[in-house]
C-alpha cells in the first residue's frame, strides 16, 4: 500500500487512455473518495456527473478546447459546485435576492470545497491504477447546457479518467518548498525549508 506522499508523487496528468471501459464499481469507489472530502460547515456543495456517452463527450470536447483525451477517456466526471448547498437555510428565492458580492462569496466557498472533492477523486483514481486529467478550458455559458447544469451552479472541472495507454512519466518540475513557504507573514522567507 502506498503512503499518501507516494500517492501524491505518483499522480500525474494523463492525456492518453487505453480503450478499456471502467467497471461501475471502480467509478463508485472513486466517487466515494470525492463524497468523503471535507467542506466548510459540512455543506458538501459538490455534485458529480459521470459521462460515458460518446455523444455527450463529443459535445464536451467541442466546448472544452477540443482536447482529444476527453473523447478517449472511458469516463469523464464533471465536478459541479452548488452554492445553494453551502448554506442550507438559503432558499432559492432568498439566494436570488442576495447582492452580487454575497453570491460571489457563496460561490467561491462552494468552488473551494468542490475542488477538494475533485482532488480526492483524482487521488483515488491514481490509487486504483487509473490516470486522470483536470480539464477547465471551457466557459460556463457553453458547458452548462451540455450537462443541464443549473445557472446558479459552477462547473469546476471535467476529470477525464481511465487506464493510461502508456506508463505515465513523472510530473513536471515543482517549485521547492523554500520558494513557496513563508514564516508568520507573506514574503518572509522560511528557515524551516531549504532548497
């Protein structure tokens, strides 16, 4: 069994998939990892749409920069942020009457939490021997109709998932911790991380 650090190091973006369908039970395991993600106030503002239909994948391909791996992956998981789920006491008519700044805050929090769920999904896929890739090259106005996503929701990402066609190469160079970490306040270089 891999440690979490080994799993995080193994996860890379895969853009070439073997022509093999994914068993339903594996998709469920991967989605379960997303379901178990943490969220503010335990609101769980994520929704998942599993796409395996070739015609729908073709439409996603068209509105997402025509990236071939969307068509090739046996499954595409759309991760949706629903800001209404973030605050269960806000009814739809109350949400509609909120000012733009408040709606933006709710949306940002929902997107933050849905992103955590998405990363749980890609790590679970890696753990099961699948490859995945985040896709976010789309406009909300174009992608929402393809998946019948309500206007108040936000499509955070499409995750292509499947068996890699070839052994994935290690990911691209990462910044060092010393470049990314500060002590006590932004900009104050840390002494605990060395190059």
